[in-house]
C-alpha cells in the first residue's frame, strides 16, 4: 500500500490529473494504482452527492443518522462523507484539499482520521499549500504542469513575484459616505427555528480599519456577513446600523450595496462567458456581470493602472476563464476595490490557491490597506503569516449561540 502527498501548482489541470488516476491511466510511480479501485473525496464530490440526495429525496451518505448530508455543518459533512467513501471499500481514496474550509480543531480531527485510515486504505492527498503536507505520508511529490511529472518537494522553492506596489490608482469619484463609523452591531442576536446562531453580538467597524473575522465552522460568520450586506431580514428591529442608518429606516439594499465591495470564491463562476480580463474588471464600475455600458477613457486608464499594479497588463485581452485560478482571484479582488468602496469584504479569498498565489493575494490586500482608506473585513479559518490585519473579531460558539470577542492582532503573533 502506497500513500502519497502531491503538491499541485494552480497551473495544473487538476480534474484531468484526478481522472487519470481514477481511470487507470497514471504513469511513472503512480502507475501502481492503475488496476485498483479509487474514489474521490472533495468539496465538489460532496456537493454532487448533496444534489443527488436532494433530487431523489434519499439518505445515502449517512444512513445511520437518517439525515441528508446537506443538514450537517462543513466539518461534520466531511466526516460523514469520509465514512461513506470507506464503506465503498476502495483500494485508494484521493483527497482533494481536504483541509480547505475547516477550522483548526476540525483539521486536527481530520488529520488523525487520515492517519488511522492509512492502516487499511491507500491515500493520495492533493494539496496546494506546503502547510497541509502530512508528516506521516511517506511519498511526497510536486506537480508543476500538465505533463503530470513528479518532482521532489523542496520547501526552499519560494520564487514568488513581488507585486508592483506603485501607488494604487485613485478612485474615479469620491464616495458620499464620510462618517467614521461604517457598521455598528449593538447586542444583535439571530435565531432560526428556535436555534440561536448569534447571541448579543456587538461590533463596530470604522473607516480605514482592517479586521479579520474568525471562528469555527458553524459559528455564524456567514450570518454576520449577511447582516452587514443588508441581505439578512433578521437585522430588522435590531440595533444594526449600516453606513449611518439604522436597518429598516427606509434604506434600500442598493444604498447599502453601493458602499461595499465583495469578493467570494463563488463569484468566479459568474464570469464564464468570453469576457476579457479588462472587460471583467471594467464591469465593476457598473456593478454588472459582463460589460454592457461603454466605459469612459478615464475608467479604461484606471483599469490599465490596476493591471500594472498586479503585473497582468499583458493579459488584458485574454479571456478571464483562461486565466489561472490565482490570476482570477487577484482580478476579482481588484474589481471589488475598483471604486474604493468604504468597505471591502473578502470571504476566504485564498482557499484553493497554491503558496505562490496566496502570497500574491496577501500582498494585494496589504497594499490596499496601506494605500487607501478602504476598511477591510477578511474572513478565513487560517491566520496567514504575511497578512497584517489591525484587529481580529472572533466568534465563540456556545449552546445559546455564538458570542463575539475582539482579539487584537498583536496577541496573535
């Protein structure tokens, strides 16, 4: 039985590589798996399984509990799906970035489960980050491109680009909101069907601040974001102030949205047509998916300047869908910050990126912090070593819902 940790660059066609393993077409050292039965453990495989259970109104992954997979939290979901994979009696399981979207406690539990699993089933872990390499896995390799050639992993291989941190372009027009307090939650609570999610959360976000929002899976991070963006009706009737107005005093969701730039990994899927990189970023001026308004010369010049900052000016006419994952993320963050909104929300912007692209995104975020007055909320389970938030807000789950605690960054070093 062979166990492997394989580090993949974001340039690699991961799906084609996984298919080669599952279809028995692997070459070189991995050819040992060609006549064996394999199964894939990944976020996409879990999503497909959830859709299947929903479509057929069945319970397959977790028959003991009589619950569909979608009813579990992220961490529990992975645990139940792993049990399902083991019950299929495969010779090997491919784990595609299994630690993504998991809090620290869930990571430790999953790593222990994988260690136990190596006694009975071969594991192949595909990962993008050196920090996720497992000590107990004996075979380690790096794949750099679509030849799928295995190279030895060298921890010294950090030939990362340095962003051109020349001054970030000024906003095309200044924002109308000039008060120092952007967001204020004063003892805000949220419950769903008698289950309390948030318990008396108080949190004030001021201009120019850089917050990291942390908390374990299921602690209510998404709920807090939905309150801040005005999307959550549970904010009505509470002491929730969004850009100087109490929620429910006649403001429109559009009034709130125009003050916020948002990046979420799911946004990548919105730009699947033949938009060029330049068009995709320009569309941020008009809050459109696709460019249906003729941009001004000034707007085009600003996008050119941004592309120079992120060193992608030579790619401006390339289709967005043909860029690497890392390039797409950096471009989407630029699109979100293009108008210098008072508040920028970055929801897990580095999940699924390799170390080089993580470095690129973190440089960009730190540069936005240094060169603009944009406030940032950065949501992530990981504390990235190069990231420099000024403050950290932590959600602490309990039986009566999550409470909030302000934890300054200096305490985390």
